[in-house]
């Protein structure tokens, strides 16, 4: 793992950013579809930033809606993409979830 590679839970469901869990993209998405949605997501995020710079609330709302649409299509928001009935821990601190022991071990190993 490099410094630019996010820490990912052993089951591949989440990345950990500053101790918080964020849902990963659905690994079952075909690569061309995933890439197309990632491109739309990045374009929408740039549009959010531009709308903030120009102080255009309507453009900002529209761009944020496109961010949400892309994140849902990628499986990062909305219904979970796994099928075993496990709950969604998105936005939870890893230390407060069933991943707590794993996270402690990883943090200890990383120093």
C-alpha cells in the first residue's frame, strides 16, 4: 500500500479516511460503466467548485445533484451493493464498528 492508496477494509466494502469509513464502489460494476460514472463524478465535482467560486447557488445545487447521481450509480450511496444483510457503516468511525479490532491492528502496524 502506498501513501496514495486508501486503507480498505478486509471485505472491500469501505475505505478509511481519517478513521472514518466510506463505502467503496460496487466491485460488480463493469469497468467501462464504472469509468464512465467516475468521469461524470469528477466533472460534477469540478462544477461544484466552479459554482462556489462564482457564487452561483443554482449551478452549485445542480452540480451537487450530479455528484449524488454518480455516487449512487457507483454504489457509494443509496442501497448497499452487498447481499449478506450486513448494515452500512458509511460515515462511522472505524473504532465504533465491527471493524474496530482490525483497525486497531492496522493503526498499530502503521505506527
